[in-house]
C-alpha cells in the first residue's frame, strides 16, 4: 500500500490563514505594499472555492474529499506559498498560528 505524504496545503485551512500567508508571501517575494494581481486572483479563487466547497461533517481535511477543487497550476502555486510562508508565520504572526492550532485541537 502506497502512503501519501500530507503537505500543509492539503489540510483544510481557514480562509483567514491562507489570506495571511499569501499577504506575507506577496510582500516579501513580490516586494509590494499591496497584493499583486496574481496573488489577488489567487485569493479570489480561494474565496470562491471556500464558498462552493461541498464539505461534509465527517471530512475534516481536504485530503479525505474525493472532489478535485484546484486546477493543477493553482494547486502548485498554493503549495509553494504555504511551504514558503508556514515557517515564517510562526515567528511573524504567532497569535494567528496559535489560533489555528487551538481551533484544530477542538475540531
């Protein structure tokens, strides 16, 4: 049986956390005070995906869902942003990370 590694983008993350990660990524990589059009489009897609998600109460993570939400290019872009921003979020936004972990403990 082949095991699949779980990346952070595969877990269901709240929209506020994805927004904070994308903002941090865009400010440091794209060097702007506001979100660039590419990152704004990615956040708009994420918002639309969250609203159209067919979550069932039993599924706690996206990896358990059988529906493909992301096109391949968008999924790679989200994975890249999350992998870059996740370690930095612990130091730059510790209260947001604590809120996420506390919420995941009680859910």
